[in-house]
C-alpha cells in the first residue's frame, strides 16, 4: 500500500536525488530487535538503540517508505511539553513534571544538534512558538498553564501585548497571545528521510513497502509480512495511528486528520508584512489553526 505523498515528501525525495526505496522483506529472518514503522518514533528508536549498543541486529519494516505517513506529512512544529504541563503534573507530580518539561526542551535543542552533526538539512529553525487567541472566546486559554509554570518556577512563556502578538504573527487576526522560545520548526519529511539515512549508516536494516500482516506473540515474537517474517527478541510497535487497525488499540485510538495548504513561494510578500522567521503560530481552538513559513 502506498499513501498519497504530499508536498513535504515530494520536496524531500527530490532533495535526496531520488534515492531508491529499501527492498521489501522477502525472507524469514531473525534479529535482536524488530521495529514496525519507519516514522519518527521508529527511526529515532533504531538510532538510539544502535548508539547504546552498536552490535544489536535491528530490522525496521515500513508499510510505505520511511516518512510516508504522518511523520513526513505534518505541520513541522517541533514542540516541547510546556503547554501540557498541568496535565503532566496531575499524572506525575510537580517534581517529575518539571523534569519532563526540561527534558522536552532539551530534546528540541538536541534535534537541531543531531541534524547539524549528521548533515541533515531539515530546515531546523529554533524561532519559537506564538500561542494566540483568534477571538475573545479564546482569550487566556493559556491562563492555567501559565499559573502552573509560575508556581513551579518555570519561565517557559513570555507575556506579550496584543500589538506585539500581531506584529510577530504578521496578522491582525489575533487578539492576544504568549510566546515560548524553546520551539522550532522543521521540514518534517526532510527530517524523516535524514533519520532514515542516519539509521542506515549505523547498520540498521530497513525494509520498505513491507506492511505487517500479523504479529505472533510469545517469548520470542514474530512479525509477519506478506512474503517474509522477522523473529526477534524484542518488537517495537511504532506505527502511529496505523496501530488503530490492531484489535488491542482499536477502541482506544481515534484517527484525526489535518489539512494543510502550501502557497506558491512569496518571499517578497512575507518581507513586506514582516513574517521572515520560522516562528510557529497557532490559535486556541479545539482543533487548532496554525501556520508557519518555509525557507522558500
């Protein structure tokens, strides 16, 4: 099965020179670890495991091509958990919640460092996030979050005047907002394809166009595809929303899509209105509206 490939992925594939997909899994084999899913979670897992233990035999299977799912087709906001701190504290407590917040901030910075060190041109721009209200009903949607940050001594968010919000957003369609500096934007498909390259360089075996057709559980699980299988000591399910197809997750996962529109390049117009950074901008509706610029 091959998904529709949006503009992010087409641009990423063109940038890497039409690199051929990895061969489908066509044999029965063994591995230390089998990872199901070639998006951000699966690729980062493979890279991290290889970093911790280079001798591990890791096989990753992907139903399309790496980055072909949601990882390569999203808005490209690399966000922290700052906006989720109140929920995290309810679950984990204040001390652990604050630690997780700091870890998420470190992760966004580490993403930029990893891209630089591994030659991944993912258009990483650490220009922050503008959390706004698009009308009076959304005003102060962040009030409880800011309160918990202040209580725990976190300075993640900066208060802004409405005029400053409109200036940074290059739009008068915002009545209020706050700013978080620790957020970045990326070209997500370029990042996914770069992670694929980094995983291959570390010795991870990747099979694309190889959807999992079954999972035999037990002490030594076996992942089955249409014409092959991987028997492994450990199996990592990093399938994203595709996991909703499995009976174990079907009642607890609800797929929700996002629609994206890309304009033609308009650098002159962006300079004219003052939107020239990689700042991430979103409102406070239940299903948010968001936007950002691209490097072109």
